C-alpha cells in the first residue's frame, strides 16, 4: 500500500506526463483549428495534428500525438535523476554538476524522435542554452539564465521541486528560483518558482484548488502575480472548460508577450520584463479552478486551449494529480501513454518520493541542531 507521499507523488508525475502527452498533439494551434482537425474537442489521446509530421513545418521532425510524451516529461524525469544523484536540495550549481551531464552523456528513448538519443538532441534552443552556458561557456551557474529567451522552459520541469518540498510552498519557491537561475531569468524564472510552490501546496493533505492558487499568489511577484490573479479571477466565473478559451485568453493577453496568433512574435516577445508573465502557469491554474481540481477536466481544458498546450496540460496535470493522487489520473490514459512512449511513468515518482523522505529527514535533523544552538545562545551564561 502506498503512503500518502508516494500516492501524491505518483499522481503528480504521472499526471504531468499524461497531460504532456495529450497536449503534444494540439501544441501550437488555436482552439478553432483543433476542433476543425479532430471534428470536435479532443477528449483523449489523438494522432498528430499533421499526419505528415516528418515533413511538417515548423514542428518536424517530432512525432507529437499518439500518446508520446515531449521534452516536458523528459526534463522532469531528468530532474528526478538529479535529485537521486545529489541526495539533497538543489541549487544552480546542481544544474551544472548534475543536470548538464544528464542532458549530454546518456542516450534514452525519445518518443517524438522514435529513437534512442541524448536529451540535448531533443530539447529546444532555450534548453540547449543550459549546456551552452554551463558546459561550454563556464558561466557562473547563478547567472547562466541571463540572456536566454524568457519562456516556460524552466517552469515546465519543476514539479519535482514542489514534491521534495511537499507542504512548504515558500521553500519550494526558493529552491526552484535558485535552481532555475541556471536556465532562465525574469518571469520565466519566476514562473518556475511559483509552479513549484503550487505543487508543494497540492501535496499537502487537505489542499484544494483555492489553497493552491492562494499559495501561488502569496509567493508570486510582478507580472506573474498579476497574470495569475487576473486569469484565475476570470476562471471563477466559468463552469465548463469548453467555453473558457476566449475569456481566459482575453484575461491573459495584457501580460503575455506571445501574439494571439501563437507563432507570431512581437518586439517584446520573450524578453525580460517585470510586467509580463508566461501564459502556461496562469492557464493551468485557471483550468484547475474550472475543473474544481478534477484531473480529467483540468488536462482537457489545457489540451483544447492549444498554444503551448503540452506545458499547460502538464502543469495542470501535475497539480491536479498531486491533489487527487494516483487514482485521479485515468488508468486508460496512463497505460496508453506509458506504452506508446515506452517509458515507466510510476518508477521515477516512487524514486522521488523516497528521495523526498530522505531529504526531509536530513532537514529535520539540521533544524533540530539549529534549535539546540540557538537555545544555547539565548540562555544566560
């Protein structure tokens, strides 16, 4: 029998992977294009948007759809392995010491490439930046994210940080902000911290969608906080994800730097800013509220929203899966995604739960030692 820590960790990481796989097929498209392509709303695993995916532009040569996880899941699982190797809380230096070798040194099955490949060969340029800056550029890891385009790249794989800091959103935020400094700056880095905090709150027994959003707002800064507040306020007046897209997009637009036509970029696109936010995290939280925390509707809302659908559905799936545990993720979806992607979705989660338990034990011992030291300092001689 699983402990609540194991159950919620499995729910979160399996939930993230399944959301990622379902959203991969619809990534980059509008809700209208998605409904036209699939003769209505997407309700599960579907084929690639373009059947000739090997030659499709600008997606080629990635086989998105058919239950294939994307780089969101591959990076998340890489971070789990980093935690196992480090055996402790992570910082920007851990990205240089552990994450870079994960990306460069070992081939693994990459579903979208239908081949064994290095993770570095699959990720996009914003993630290749990690290797370029840390391995080849020898940049201070704490500053390596400066100069990268600002997007959801760091946020998309931060669920493990929330799990390791289960029940401690502020601790998760601080750790993710430090770690993500090797990858991102500005509102991309901020989103990584806030997403980790949301997962940490969702891991707490008794947490609800409202407490998750409240904790996200408690730690969030600048445009990220404003965007989450605006989009989630709008979501509270919506009861069905099928109706949500235009209303949520309108609420998000003032804070986004990516055009309504998703592949078009304005002058301010992906540049550092204190007034902007990535779109993926506010949308994931909005669909979580609309679904009242239900996993299926949280993920389907993100999948059918389009745009960066895989990351929206993956983030929403991680939070909803942590709230509901393993049973919240539909068994048919997780089985089909694991089979199609040729990846064990549960093993990394169980491994991370054990690492989280070990790290917590070390934290507890250090805290007790500090209490003894401070008590001695505060006692008259």
